[in-house]
C-alpha cells in the first residue's frame, strides 16, 4: 500500500510518461500532440483519458454544464453511431448518464480495459492501449465533427 504522497507521485509519473509518449507519434512531423485535457473545438465535448486502480479508459465526454446541450450533443452523436464506430474500428460503450468519481454526470462514449495505475510493470501495455484507442477515437470524432457542430450554438 502506498502513502497518499507516494500514490500521487506514481500518478504524476504515469501522466508525464504518457504525455511524453504521445509527443513521439509517427506522422507528427515535429508537431506535439497534447491529448491530456485536449479540446475538440466544441464547447463541452472533450477527448479524455481516465486511468485508476481498476481500469484504463479512453472517452469522448460530453460534459457541458447545460443538461439540454449535453443531451442534444449525445443524441447527435448517437445518430451517427454506425459511422463513428466504423471509423473507430470496433463497438464502443455508450452511456448518457455516466457518473464520474466526483459524482458529476456526463455523457460518455468510451472503451476500456482492466488496469491499475499503480502497477508500473504493466504501464507499457496500458499506454499502448490508451494511445492506440485515442488515435482511433480522434479519427472517428473528426469524421462526425462538422455534423455535431451544426446548429449546436442555437441551444
């Protein structure tokens, strides 16, 4: 068991290593890729990594403060589910009332695998999963982004 400070140091080391690995992706041509807290260009719609003691998760999260806007965005995304999942390459989990550890409710489209952020021996596999799925999730998102943005500012 780790102390609070040790656990924090391990999490920080994990996120720093993941951030460094995402900067060296093939095809970047010197441009740095920042996914951690990355914006999609649509207010309240973010690409997210979520790693804890039980799982590693990659998600497209709709977290706008307006429930109405959240649900409209989710419905629009759900309307193009087949295109989104086809571009992603596999089925995803769709949850319009995903509850985060903080108690906040968001809409989330995600994939996950078991994992423990404290298990440093398995970090390479976790990071491969996270990076591979994020590349695919971003590609799927970009395929439907224009549709999601259309008419959304009227809400």
